[in-house]
């Protein structure tokens, strides 16, 4: 899998995670304990692993979205979340 492929997967994954996070927030108790939440957590961990892999292969990688993650997105890449503080 090339770095470009990983980047594309991260971008698509982030879009999915953001929409799922919004959907869960709209559910009673934010969807805690539902199958949908379990899937979200699983996918989020997979996504984070993939991001670590990419940054290991290519330490110079900046924001996975190209310039900056949407601050409202709830799901930020490591570059953007490290700028949060
Ligand atoms: Zn980012």
C-alpha cells in the first residue's frame, strides 16, 4: 500500500467518522452501548493506527486533509490536534 493510498483512505475514513460522530451525538445517550457506537470505536482505532503507520513511513506528513482539519469536525488528525493546545 503506497503512502498516497494510505492518505486517501485516511481522508475518506475521516469523512465517515465525522458523519458517524454527528449521528451518534444525536442519539439518546450519544449512542453509548449501541452496535453503531461499537463500530465507530473500532473504525476510529483502525483510522488512528493507519495515521500512525503513515507518520512512521513519512514523518514529514502534515495534516492528512492537506492543509487543516475542520476545527468543528470532532475528529482531527495528529497534526491538527497537537495545535489545539
Ligand atoms: Zn489535520
